[in-house]
């Protein structure tokens, strides 16, 4: 099966064949900050992914802030009284 879209368009094919592009040779040496930019742009692993993937992990994420807050309130109440 021929997939050439320019086969029927002879005028367009001749116009496209007229263009010639010279690509200059650029040095491919990395700059000093490139490693830092690549470090910032690289994807990271989600630290909560193993915890969220289980049912008990989801419940832990819901209950842990409430337990932590209650612990802080009790700690401050014992400290001030």
C-alpha cells in the first residue's frame, strides 16, 4: 500500500524538491548548568505511592493527621498545666 501523499500532487512535489536546507554543525558540548536543569526536570518517584496503593494505607493517611493533631493538643495541654 503506497502512503505517499505527494504522488498525486506533482506541482507541490516539485516545489518541495526545490528547497534545500544546509544544517550547520553545532558543537554538542554540554554547558555547566545542564546537569542541574536535567536534575530538576527529571521525574521523581512518589513517596506515598506504596502507602496509597493499599486500603489500609489510605485509612492511615486519613487517620494520621487527626492522631497527630490530638497528640500535639494533649502535649501542649500537659506542658501548660
